[in-house]
C-alpha cells in the first residue's frame, strides 16, 4: 500500500472561466474539459500530467472567497490506506471509502485545515 503521486489540485470559484483563462494563458494548461456532478460544474485542465480542477457550485452553496479546496493523491490500495489513516488518528471526513464513476476516494483534513483527498482510479473514464 502506498500513496503514489499527487493527482490534482482543486480550486473553488464562483466564476471559473477567468480562473481557467489564467491557468491556460499564464501557466500553459490546455483548454478546460467541463463535466458536471451533483452540485458542481468542474473545469478539468491539464498540462502534461499536471491536473487542476476548478469547481463551481451549481446548488446555491456559497463559495465565499473561493480558493484552494483540496489536494489529491493517488493510492494503489484505497481501502488499506483508508484503514491506515483512520488507525493513525487522521481527521477523517468520511466514515468509509466513497465511490464515484471511475474512482474510489476519501477525504481527510490536515492539521493545516486543508482537505486532502486520497483516490484510486478503477478505470480511466475522463482523464487523458
């Protein structure tokens, strides 16, 4: 069981297009691919293997000032990592591993307050 690599950085924004434009124009990311999940519109942007998600709420939640929402790391054994984090006293944001189309995941809160996502892809559904 191991955390393999940084997977993505997630940024919350009430107006994601200017953020996407900044990442494209100044940082060399490609055009965003937009997908929807319940409550969110997600602008996925890639530069090589680097991945930035820009999140826009679609369910009326207040984003406040926006900004960094979470960082995500890939796992090769999600359930074992979940149990290890829980056993070592991490502040778990889920009671069990969560499942979505293409991946399994869970979130913890670091001592610095940011959310950290641990995920394992079941298959490449939307990521190039």
